[in-house]
């Protein structure tokens, strides 16, 4: 199928970024939010891009409503960062047409990477159409399955957890650990800089979710939990492993 | 204390590079290996590197000549170690051979000499304890190639004195390197965290979450990693990767260090990465 009209339903600032991205590539983009009656708009959509806040109940409502109003062949996509695609798909009558499109902004060059998330029911065709759509927009996309933190932040969260353990057990300082990872292996950032960038709360949430699914080896280091309790979440709170002015 | 003369043991990949860096920074270096041909090979590699630097105008001919004049090759351990302030050991990664060498050095070296090991896999503490002065024993973990890699992990044990540590930190700076201090522990900082980065990526492949190419692409495009974990594994060689992985698992005894199934199976199948034309990726066949 060809996608021409995209309806973006969201409350977050991110929705204007999405609008820019898709409008620039020549798509007809309709903006909507939860305060609007988007039933009529939905009836024209080839693709719905949901970007409301991370609340499963809200998201399920949006999907139910879009499912009722959108043309039968339309794809319904969520930008959620949580492993909810399968669950969201289940409230619709077209679970094979529900997909996750999670956008991660590169902290260095501000370009996006999209992780196309396949839920249990998502069809190959839906994945393929999504991939082609993103190619047209000029965004790099990778295909993945549902896992906490998806692939990017799952890797980073695991590294952060080990680094935090090394720091709490006094093997090395935060600064030396970050410095060595950057200069000895050419990492773009050290683990603690990553933690502060992604958010310590997000790291803990991913680790907790991983430990529920895959076992206790993912349990977050106690220091990370304490930092969340203290409100030291990273750059967004001006304090994490480092202090930001 | 002041370091003037350094003995470098082992003229292989790491040893010759370490000797060169020390000599370039003005230290007198004795470069020792167990066979003449190893010493000669090391010295000729240094010469080649220096010639290349002169050619590319990174160094003057005088600087190159002065550097090579500071390096003395030998196969005699006594000759290499009797008058040095510091020994940097970069020999084969075998704890028993290393311990024997340090026991011998204990008899040969001046009383106040510092012993440093470039090991990446053995316990610094275990080696230190075979010497009479574990307070003057330290780890000095260089990265390959030593001439170009700026970071050095300085590994301290519970016995290492503050003076020894200070001397080594200063030395690193004089060599133009950046020291990172870590307590003696498996994998130190860099290799231990790299293991997690690799394992988590490979585990996701095993779980069917994503393919190598998608994982590599994601990490490079979103977070600017220069190479992805699968590409790097293939580059280094999966057999080598498995040995390192097993060592970490054995030493740290935690699930996150367990060698991922895909790595074990690739090695069993003889798909070792670029060198065999196939690993996590396919490469043009080598004939």
C-alpha cells in the first residue's frame, strides 16, 4: 500500500518534530490531539502516528477510536518507548496493522533513528511499509522485537548498571570510568554520561522491566535506585552522576 | 621517585610499542625478549614506525635517531633489568610464567625499582605477592597500538603504595598518555564494560529481538558508536572473543558475563569472523 496521508495524534512537543519530518518529505500531515474530535480526520488516514503521553489507558483509547474510524487498510503506529505494541494491538480489530515506531534523537547530530517494533501480531507487510515510509523520509530505521528499552537503551542500561556497580564498589571513579571508555575504545560518551543523558529513572525502569522478564541479573544497582529517590535523574534535573549548571 | 631507565619485557605487539613510546619521551629503554629474533623483530618494527613518522613529517630525523638510540635490545633478563627504575612486563599471558619472571626480577633489580605488568587478564595482586615489595607493584594496562592509543589503565592492589601510584600517574602523563585508575579486578574498567556491551547485544540476537546488522546500525546511527558490537567481534575474531568472554565469566561468576550462545556456536562452526570470511556477517571469500 502507499501512504499519502498521515494523522499525528499527540500532546507532546515531539509531535511538531514529526510533523516537520513528514511534511518535508511530501506527505499530507494532519495534526490532532486528545482534545479534538479526530474521527473525521481519521477517516482519511493511511497512517496514524500516536504520540500521546506514556499512559497505556490513554493509548488504548486512541487506538480503539482510530480502529473504528480509519480505513480498513490504514496502519496504526505508536511512538511509545515502552514494550506495549502487542498489548495496544490487541484492542484493535487489525492487530496485524499495528506497529511501534520509536524515534531516538542522536544527542550529537540531532538526527533520528527509528526502531520499528514488531508486536506479536504485526504482519511482515506492515513492517515493510513502515520501513519504506521511513526511507522516503530519509530516516534510518531498524527492525526489532519488543524488549524493555528496545535495543538501544537496553544495551546502554546494562552497561550503566555494571559501571554503577564498579563505582559503588570503589573500583574506579565516575570520571575515570567515563574517560577510559571514551579514549580506550572510542565510545562517544562514557556510561555515566549516557545515564545522565537518557535519564537515570529511565535506566532503572528498563532494568526493572528486564529483570522481571529475563531474570535477576538485570536488577538495578542500589545506587541507581537511590539516585532516582533523590531526584538525581541526570541532565533534565541538572544533577545525575555529574552536576550541570 | 624519578624514573630514568625502563626495562620492557616482551618485544611483541605491545612490548615494542611500549618501548618506543618510552624512548620517544626521553627514557632509556632496555627491550628484552627470550629469543634474538623476537628482539630484532621488535626493534625493526620500531624503526619502521619511526621511519614512517619521519616520512609523514610527524617527527624529524633527529628525533627518530635519538629515539632509536635510547633503545637497547637484549635477550638477557639480568642485562635488561639490573639498573632500571621501572620494569614493564608485556610477556605471554600466562600467570605462572609471569610469576616466575617477577620472582627473578626481585633478585636482579635495584631494591627500589617499580614492577608494572601490562596484563589484561591476570590478577595484579597475585603477581605482586610473589615479590618482596608488593607496595611497588602495579598494573599498567596499555591499549593496542601503544604508540597511538592515549589511555592507560593504572591498576592498584591493596598493597600498592601511594608513592608507586603517584610515580606511575606522573609517568603516564610524561609519556603523553591519560591514566585511569582502577582497583585490581577482572577486566579492569574497559574490558569489563565492553563485555557487557557485547553480551547484551549478542543476547538480543539470541533472543530473536533483532539481527546483527540492525543492532550495529542502531548503535552507530543513534549514539555515534564508531563500530557496532557484531562488526567489532568479527574484526577481532570470534575465537579470541570467546576466550576473553570465558575468562570474564570464570572470574566474575555472574550471569551477565556468560558467553552468548551465538558466539559459542559460531566458534564451534568455525565461523570466526573476517579472517575466515564469515562470522556474524559474510565477507568476500579469502583465497
